[in-house]
């Protein structure tokens, strides 16, 4: 009977190790995508900032009143 429980315990530990390995592999696969999303957000923010600066400069050149 003791041998049965030892065997079940070893199988359970092996299952946990396989699941942990799956999580490690999944995290490694996700790393590059996270980095690229950050870069995409930075690029998008810089383009938005450039556009807003251009719009503000156009209004200033046009002489639009600040208080509407």
C-alpha cells in the first residue's frame, strides 16, 4: 500500500513539473510580443504628439484667439 502512495506522489510531482515547464515556455514565448507592444505604443504616442504640436503651431500662425 505504501508503494502505491509513493508511486502516486511521484506521478503527481511529475505532473506539476510538466505544468511548470509549460508555464515557463509560455512566458518565454510571450516576452517578445510584450516588448513590441511597448515599442508600438511609444511610436503611436510620438506620432500623436507630433500631430498635436503641428495643429497648435498652425493655430498660432493663423492667429486664432486663445479664449475662443
